[in-house]
C-alpha cells in the first residue's frame, strides 16, 4: 500500500493507542479514538462519490477540525480549511477557484455556510461522526491513492487580490514531518502548543509531526494569546515543552515581561517563523531559557512550510539580523542573480527552491503556476522544477543564508534602491520601539514608518540618522497604540498601507 499521511496516523495509533493525541479546552482524544473518528468521517464522505475532489472544511480550530481534515483524506479527497471568520466575499472568491465537492461544517456554522455554498453539497460533522466505519470501502480507496496525490490546498493572498491555492501532496508532508522530527528531536514525550490557525502553513509542523512522532498537541484558546500570563500558565499546566509560533506572539510575551511572572518549567524547544524575529525579543527569551533550543525557520506556503532553518548558536546584538541558515533535508536552495546565474558570495539574489517539499502548483491557476514554478535555470539536461520565492537572500561570511527582504519590498526612492526590511531592522533595534513596519507611498514618494512603543518619534529619527543614510530615513513617522495583525498573527502590512493616513501622531521629517 502506498505510504500517505494516513500511514503516520495508523502506525502511531497502533504503537500508542491510549496516548493523548490532541488536547483542547473541552477535552482530549487518544490516538486510537482519533483514528476511529477520522475513519468514520471518511466512510461517511464516500457517499459523495466525488473521489479526488476538494472538500472545504468550515469548522472552528479544534479536534473536530483535525478529524475532518484527516477524514477527508480517508475518503480519497483533499481538504481546504476555511476560516469561519473570513468575510463571505473572500470565501466566495476562493470557492470560484476551488469549486469544492462539499462543505464539511457543523450545526453551529451550517447557516453561515449557506451564504457561499454554491453547487457544493453541505455535510454536517455531527452526522458524519455517526457513520459506521466501512473498512472495506476505505481500503479500496487507499489502494488507489498515491503519495503524489494532493492532501490539501492552502490559499494565500495573491498580488492581484485573488487568493492563490497552493496544492501540497502527501509525499511533501511526509518528508517535511520526518525532517522536523529528526532536526528538533521530536518524540512521543513532546508536548506542542498550537498557535497558528489550521488554514496557515505553519500548522503543518504541529499537526503532522505530532502524528509522526506520537507527540501530544495542545490547542490553547485563541483568547489566551492576548493575555500572555494566562497563556504561560496554560503552558505550565499542560507541561508544554515545544512551541512553534510567529514572532509577534513571542514578542508580546517578551515586551510585557510576562516571563518575569510566569516561566513555564518544561519548555525546551522554541521555534519561530512567518516573519522576521526582532533580536531584542529573542534575547529576552534566551535570557529566561539559556539551555533551550531556539531556531529560526523560513519558508513559503509553496514549500509545504519551511525550506531553510537556523539553530541559534551564538549571541546576537539587537541590531543584527538572524540568519535563515541552511537548507532542510529534501530541499535545495539556489540564490540566483537577475540573469539566472548563481549569485556571488555576499551578493543578493532571488531564492529558488527545489526538492520534495515543493507544492504541486496553484489550484486552477496554470498561468500563475507557470510563472512561479519554473525550470531550474542551472539544469539544461532534464525537466526539474524550482519555485521562485520572490525573496532576496545572500550568503554571509559564515556561509549562512541571510534574508534581505522581498523583491516587491524593494523600492526606488530618490534614485536609490532600498530594502524596506533594512529600515525596519534599524528602527526595531531602537529603545522604546516594540514593533514597527516601513511602507512606501509611491503617490507621495515618501517612506513611512509606523511603530508601536513609548519612544518619541523625533528621538527615533535622531537615533536612526546614525544608522541609516539620509535617503533611507522615513519622511513620515507615525506612532500607534496598537499595530494591526492578521488572522495568522502576522503584521498586516496591506492594511497599514491602505490606512496609515488614519493614524494620528505623525512627525514629518524633511
């Protein structure tokens, strides 16, 4: 039988049937019970007679959502998790591309699902749970499955405003989960605490490494991430020892000095990804956990989740950027200049990725797929796809890969090419800045810095003059009491770009 992610679940359930697999606010479930639940859901979905089609999962984050995801896989289909708080217009935009065979939801969300159902069939979680497990039919479906079949389609924002759905197959997730297990010593003793939504690629690490290793995945209430001490008390109560969070979540805890009041005693592995980690916040965490493993993970959704990583192995000054390190197993990293040739040591180039972590492409978007998943320009002998990330990187003198911003964050101002990320790094290191974002208003030809913190804007500009050349100093500096974050916990730059003029407290600099 072909190996799929269902193999991971079944092998672990056979090895550790009574071990707790997932924990949520309302209870927990063992590996054996979770497997039976997934198989019941898969058996119920066979009535769709739509093998090989997408099924939208419209459920709150929790055990039910996880069971629905794996249940869809058992039925021979692939899933797309839809945010239950997403505006209906965006859901409809996704559905125009996805055209799902069904929407799997529960009674609490059935009415809302009717607004965008279209031609999809509505199936209720409560009813599927009561389905008898049809072992023979599930086995027949499994006999037709390949490891290159899609497991899920994860939609990300598109540059044109139309969401793009990255199609990721079983093999990519298998290779990724096993790499994580080896690289970070994940075992059945590992206890994760999930931070990211299940429709965000970072959740792939938590979920499938748990299934691979026999670990336990705890799902804290979302509200706890707004109350750091309460969140840390949760980690202590559940003896969480491993977290994989966005830097914004870690930064909030560091900024409010929550670790001074509650320090989870079991924590020994702290992984982060999704955005740049300010070193000032990392250093606070490292001071509280000097023996812990810290790692900066990097990768786009199109590489399953991650393609490069750096285990923090030395001290960093607050103004120093963290490396993104080196390639994961099963990944090849190419740094290419504008001509498609390898960039020289220290020279910035676009990062391109090859290997088994790569997504199959974008669902229903052959033109977008052909634009981003291209023939390896260094291989003229046989077909080999690479993914163009759009990220600019370079190798430092230690041979570590350094992130230098997005190609689309590189702007031209006063005749100079400028990386907005470089400006952000300089201001992030300033005392009194909790977090910041640099924008470019092309219509006004002005650099705009928005920051949260207690530093005075004029003082910041004075400090920045000693770090940045004049053409990189923001023309507008705005202090805000609260930075906007999207549902994934990442800084919402699109919202800031559209609404920064509504923020009071600007300091114009000539």
